[in-house]
């Protein structure tokens, strides 16, 4: 009698989380017993609807999903998982009593990674589940490295704030979220007055120090949900969700006053929108930048060291 091949379903110190979805209680019991003995954390669901409800909470590493179930089929569940960016990376292995190639192809076309034919053999179960988990854990590592690289690329190395690309991406995500959460939306553009002359006079080392200090000031006066970035050499942007003009102008004045010194001052241009007027995120940001940029230009033309609102 062949011996069972146990899984090694661990990444670091965390056991693999596996969601089993089958309307047959016997199948749930048998699969749960094997996977638990192999070190997995198991959750069982008796229907597709129950599975979709538990996925966000349980956050499985793998879903073993029966194809033929009353109500919502496994193919329907897999399609729903593939539609959602937060779940489309979860591997699905279909459990099927259908031996026809057409049924298997449909399952793979629906987004499944693999399939196990019922009644299953234990060594095959271990091999296919183990392969799916190894692939999933490798993808997790790659995804984490990718996210870390993206964060590094989108961050300004001098000040530690996000750069223009990171600012635009984060702002687009903000505006793509809850439509009511961002409004009124204000933008501040903060610029050191006559910074090129200051840099040429005192040297780039002290110029860099001034930029870092301005970044620290902006961090100190912006709120937790505000988005601050260095968007050009000595120009910083602060996107303030749910901030009316009076709130944003008060913050702008605090930043300006804190930057006022014998050698350097700062000017701030601000703009506020109360709604998107049906425009997409890129158009909304363009409107804000244009209005705040024009206000900043007026502040500079008036001698600097002031806040001007669009």
C-alpha cells in the first residue's frame, strides 16, 4: 500500500489556509481531515454563496471548489473571484466528478489552476494541492518584492515624500474610491521663493537641507489622510481630502509661517473643488493643478512669502 505524501504547506511560520467548497458533507469531512493532518488551516463551505462570503475574512491561500453544486456552481464562483482584483490571485483547484475533457477545459478557462477528479486518490490530492500552494507562495513573494520596488520607485530619496508619479497614482486611487469621501477636495502647491538663487549662493548641500526641512514642516501640519509629495525640484504638493477652502487655507498659512526666515520664505497656491462634475480622476487633478499653479504664480509675482487662493 503506497504511503501518503504529506504536504509542507508553510511559508515562514504560517500554515496554508485552504477553503473547501462542496455541497456533500462527506467530501468536506474527508478533505478537511487530510488537510488538517498535513498542517493546513481549513475552512469548509457548503455552497458557493457561503464561500464568497467567507473569502474576504478567511483570506485563503487555496480554494478547493466543487464544480457541480445547487444554486451557484463552482464555475460561477470562480468567475466572481476572477472579477475582483482582491481575490483573483487566489488559486482555485476544481473538484469534479466530470471526467469529460470539455468539463475540465471549462474549469481551466474559468480561471482554475488545476482540477482533481472525484473520487480522489490521496497521493494525487497531496501532489496537486502541494503544487498549487508552492506556486501561490512563490507568487506572494514576487508580489511583495514588486510592491516594495514600486514604493521605492515612487518615493523621493531626498525628502522621503512620494514623488510626482507616486502622487498621481495615489490621488487617482483616492478619487476612484468612495465618491463622497474626498469632497470638498483641496490642493496646495508650496514653493520656496527664489530657491535657485539660494542654492547658487549657499551651495547644494544647504539647499538639500532646506528641502528636507520644508518636507518636515509639511508632514507636521498635514493630516493623516492628506497626501504630500515633492512634485518638482522645490515645489511640493498637498492633496487634502474632505477639506474646505477655510481648512486648507489655514493649513497653508501655518506652513508658510513656519517656513518664514531671514534667508528663505515660501509661497503657497491653493485651490478647492466641491465635486468632480462628472470628470474622471485625471481631469479633476488637472483642474486642481492648473488652478493652484495659477494661484502660486500670482503669489510669486506679488513678492512671495504669501498664500494665494484660486
